[in-house]
C-alpha cells in the first residue's frame, strides 16, 4: 500500500474526531465503538468514504460509509486500547493505529464525489 491510501486531510479529520471524542467523553465512558462512530461521522460529513483498492466507486445514491471499514476502525481502536497504556494513549497514536490497520486491510479513504463540493 502507498502512503496516499489515506490522504493527509483525511488523517487530520480522524485526529479531530478522536480529539473531539476525548474532550467530550469522560474516560470512564469512552468506548472504541463510540469513538469509531465519531470518526466515521466526521469522515462522511467531510465528504470522504472508504473503498477497497481495486473496487469501483460506489453508486451515486449509496452515500453510506461502508460498514466493513467502520468495523475496521472500531477494531483498530479496540486493539489500541489493549496494547497501549491508557496514560499514553493520545488521539495521534489512535489515528496512527487506524491508518495503519485500514491500510494493511486494503482500505482507501477517498473523496466521495457525490458529496464533496467542487472546491
């Protein structure tokens, strides 16, 4: 996989979503599934979607973020929780884990041509 599988702008969105989740959720209530939902919500609302390398773009009427990619994000956060001391877990380290796991699984984060502005 190339380093461009997840563009810098999408990485920044993931980081912002995790930072927002961390700032607004007490540590005792933090759950990987809820954090993953926030990441997917931020990516989709910013005009990004996920697809496997070699897959054709999704039809224009299907704007949903693929559930398989959302599960990959959730699982990456769950593994991160198991491997990293909670005192050292940061949105940046979580973002790195998500990007690493998505890339390893063959996912691309790409602009959704049907929801992105022309800018």
